[in-house]
C-alpha cells in the first residue's frame, strides 16, 4: 500500500527493518512495474496534450 501511495522505497525498506532496498525491489517488483506503466501512460498523455492542442 505504501508503494501505491508513492512512499519512498528507502523509507519502506527501513520501516520494515531491511538492511537495504533489495528485498523490497525483489519482493514487490510486480507493483513497481505496474506503477511504472501508469507513469508511462501519464507521460504519454502529457506529451499528447502538449503536441495536439487545439
């Protein structure tokens, strides 16, 4: 839930007691991929809005 709320990965890792963010990156890579896809769609929309204004 913290990842979906855009919490910092380093903070999440520390909060869960991990030595580094590697555990978070491996365990929740599917969520990170999903968030990246959403960011890509957002950027595509922004660029589309910029170059296809009426």
